[in-house]
C-alpha cells in the first residue's frame, strides 16, 4: 500500500511495532536503542504523556547518533491508571499485581512517538492516548494468563492483540496505539515528510 522513499530506521525491537508497519508495506531497518527502559518509571507523574514522548525522543536520538543520514522513528508505550505508570513487569508476581489493579477499571495507554530527520534534528514529537476498559477479572484468570508468559514483555502486563484480548471489554480511541504504535498518526507524519507515499 505504501512505498518507502527515504531510508527509515525503527528504533525499537518491538515485534508489534514492526508488524504494524509491515502490514501497510512500509520498509525500514530495525536498530534498537541502547536506552535503559528500566529507569523510565517513577511510579506517579503529573504528565505521563510527556514521559512517553521524552522516552521516544531518547530512543530515537540514541539511534540517530549512529545513523545520521537516515530518518529515525522512535516510540514508547506506557499504561497509566490514576496517575500511576505501569511499564513492563519485572517478574510474574508483579504482572499479577498490575493486572489485579487494572481489573474492572479504565486506564490510559499512551504512546509517545518521535521522528528525527537526517542530520539528527528532531522533526516531530507527540503522543496518542487510548482509553482501555478492563473487565472485572478473577485472580485465577490473572494467574492463568500470566502463566502463558505473554504479559512479561508488555507495558501493563497484557497484549490486546493476543491472549490478553479477553481482559478488554472495550476501548475508546486507536487500537494500534494499544498494540504499540498509533499507525494513523505515524503514517501521516511519514507521508507529510515524504518518507513514504501511496503506491
């Protein structure tokens, strides 16, 4: 559907982000950043969207420093409930705790995105928020889900595109944003900058 006109790097090793871009025909290289995501969370924050955008910029800038002649796309996704930020769980017990807190509640999924042009200048930054409604879930269901292993590499300890879909009763906003990349906005940016075009 889309043709890539200029060399593009995705500064992420997320298979979900790769799959979303590949699904519409965008060609790119994958070069994960060396940013330590384990330091990104501070529990509670007044403006979590700013945090997601900050980490998207850090990831993209880290890769741009080593690839100055290419466009760089960075992204960072966080889950937020009542101002508390949920990143990736560090162990199964933490995954259970996260999911128990999210059960029966509405939380925000925020993805910060950053596009850096050749030469290293940040061209665009922004974020997209989706409201996710979780069903009321039992501890047995949570523990059974955590045993599948799926939650362990995902912000908020669930994957809406996988088994974790059973937890979600509805969403308000972008589905692809919950997966890990707001595809509509990302493609608009890339088209506006003539990095891609419709075939």
